C-alpha cells in the first residue's frame, strides 16, 4: 500500500485512466466532489465542490484510486464516513511523480 493513501478507494478500468494518460502507481489524480451519500442515502451537500485527491495504484486491468490520507481525514473521517459511502467525482488533472500536470478528459466526462 502507498503511504499517502487511505483505505478508501474507487475502481476504474485502466483503459479509461492510467493507460490513456500513462499514469503510474503513486501518481495523484485530483478532482471536485459532485456528490457524497452515506449508506443510508443521506447526502452530504457541504462536501459538494470540495477538492479531492486520489493516489493511483494499478493492478491488472483496474486502477484503484485511493482517497489520499489527508483528504480522507479532513473530509470524511470527521463526518463519521468511516465505513461505506458513495462518491461521485469530476476528475480535473493528474500529477505525475515528476511534478508534470496532465489535464484529464477536457472535452468529455469519464463514466465508470
């Protein structure tokens, strides 16, 4: 596991993210939160439009995007979102380990 990552993740097919954008394990994907709901379908509207970042970890044909530990602690843990929740995100950019920023899906939205 990558040290900067929490235990909470979303999964995306690699052919939709890491492969077309040449992302590697440990690269960062940043975006804006569109929606967060807990397991009881309670929506956390105060999280809408918050910036969020994920740490990329790819295995076989899947990208596992782990919420960064820092974001999880600030945005989710303190609201009690520590077991299961649903999240919808608009990805803005990736930041590679060398600091290179890569805009993501500038014309269309990723649906996964």
